[in-house]
């Protein structure tokens, strides 16, 4: 049955007199949205380990600040105001940038929160207030490649201080040879070590998994370390404390704090494990080119110029770069593999680990 135009006109007139719009009627017909504190457990349960590690504190701050508020009642101005509070009160570290990084992470966390609400059908994508707040522009990193002398000093300080110099020496060498992140090292299991072929299986951010070449000397050291400290089952953690417990990220914090006590310039520049990754990849890129450096780093993203689709390197090329960098042969490196131009490493480059 067709609607009566006269009655429709009367209805619109009545709505206008009442000051009610069609959007008001549609909004009222929708179920009530959950509050921030009520919805937070659902967001946490759906988040991956990386997101939890990065965003959890910001999500909790949102739930505390806006406890009892429905998620669709917060405005872009509310998010901007909380971002400013977080920026102003960010913890001051050696490499602080006046809270810019904290502000950037908060906006990213708010967007991730609302992305979950959008995926759950609680709000429309166009209604997200977090996506109407801009993130601070990221400033260039002050991180650089370490020099050969700096790397030597760091290794020496680690091996002559502390309560577990063997573990610390293995950590520094592992990160220098593989350019892996802390998460990749902490995730290593006994079954991830192929000592015969000189490989470790790294699982890092973004769910990436790759075999990474290491020297046979390091492979032997890791094998002995695991055996002495109680790694028996294939799924047992490879890196362990003296008491046999699996290594945690706290060891890295203590390691760099101790090195900084012996080498004040380490503390002054805010040097961390990631500087080793930067150092190794810089050396590989300078001597073997972008494609092999990209494979060495485990980068699998497709962002950037279209030519990155065709710039690829295989495991043998990465092994050849490792062999040139360390001066030790590798089972997977082809005998004819050399650096461009045929030059061999000079023995004083920044990435070579101490033996």
C-alpha cells in the first residue's frame, strides 16, 4: 500500500514543530553503545601481543578518564585534550622529544580502539572521533650506526662486568650477526636453532617468520648455552638465565644500564639493542645493496616505490653478506659470492662482533 503524501507532509510538519530530525529518530532507534570501561575487556581480548604491549596503557587511560561514557559520546576535542595531557606529562627519557612520541602513540591507540568498535558494528567508520584527530609528525630518529671502536667498547664492557657475561656476550653477538629485534631473540626455541647449517628461525613483529644465517661459532655457542642451562624439549626457550629460567626483556634493560655505567656516552646517546640492528643493516646496505639489506632485516612489506616488488634476495645472499661481515665462511654462502667490486671487509667495520 502506497503511503499517503498528505499524511507524510503532516508528519514532517509535526516533527519540525517538535524540533526532531530524522537523524534523531534513527539514533534513538539504535541500541545504547557500551561505555569505555565496559568495552575495554573486549578490545583487550581481540588485540595481538604487539598491540597490547604498545597500546594497553593508553586504552586503560581512556577507560579511566571516560569511565561511564558511551563510546559514541566522546568528541574529537575530548581526544585532542587527553592527547595534550599525555604529551605534557610524558615520562622524560634520554631520547625524549617533548612527549611527541607519547602523543603519537595515544592517537594510534585511540584509532585502534575505534577500529575495533567499527568492526563490531557499534559505530560507523565516519563517526570515529579518533580518526578526526591528527597524529604529531614523527621526527627523524637520532639513531645511527655504531663505529667499530664503539662496538668494541660495548662488547668489552659487557664481557667484563655483570653476573652473567656469557649470556650478555651471546646476546650482543646474536643481535649483531642477525640484526634481529629483542622480540625475535626472546622468542627463540631450541628447535629454532639449526647449528649444522648456521641458521636460527626468527619470529618477529607483524607475524613474520624467517630463517636467518648465523656463524657456526655462534651456533655452537648457542647450542652449548642451551644444553648447560636446561633447554631439553624442542619448544624450550633457547636463551636462559643462570638459574635455567627463560630470558625476559628485563635482561636487556639491566645490560644497557650496566654498560652505560661503564661507558657514559652510551647513556648520553640512549644506545639500545636496536642500535645494533641499525649498525648491521647499515653495513650490509653499504656493501651489498638495498635488496640484500632488506632481506637481512626481514622486511616483507610492499610499501614504498613499486620497484621494491622486484628487489629481492635469497637466503644464500644473506649468508654471503654475513660471511663477509664476520670474516667467517658460512655453509649456505656460495664460493663465488663477493661484495660488489670484489672488495673484502677491512676488519674494522662497525658490525663485526667480537669473538
